[in-house]
């Protein structure tokens, strides 16, 4: 498990606040998780989820912790999110995490998947 002050990706303050809120609403969950899976229109897709307990975090996973929150990117997905910025956007008709990935060479129209 790696925790450093020099993060390989940017997790904005608004994203951290939203992750903390999600964990506050789900006190039985340990951390918010982001994975990159094969699939989607462009080849890869992001999958959000939770880790239920600390033991779910595997060796090689990247764990970011702060006062009220924990965020994990699994070891396999790290190579796809290095340099990425993760933000939270509040909008009138819906809010979501927004991922800006500089290694993505293409994306689908729905914004759910990307290609490298």
C-alpha cells in the first residue's frame, strides 16, 4: 500500500469533499475506489465503487487518506490514471466526478469511456 504526498494524480479539494460525504453517508464502507476496466465505446471505462474494509486494499494499490476520507486506485489501474485530474462538478441537472486524463487519445460521445 502506497501513501505519499507526491500523488501520481490530482484529486481536487471538491472531489475530496464529495468522497468524504459519500463515506459519511456509507459509514460501513472503508474507501471510495476507482478502477479502469476494458470496455465501453472507446476501449476502456472508469468504474467507481467502494472498498468495504481496510483488508480490501491490496499491496500495490494507491491509497490517499485525509481527515474524513480515503480514495483508492487499484494497482492495475494506476498506469491508466497517472497524470489524471479528478474533480467533482455540481450542475443543475446532475452532478458527477469529472476525470481529465491526459493519456486518453480518444473518448466516446457519452464521456463514459476512453482510448489510449
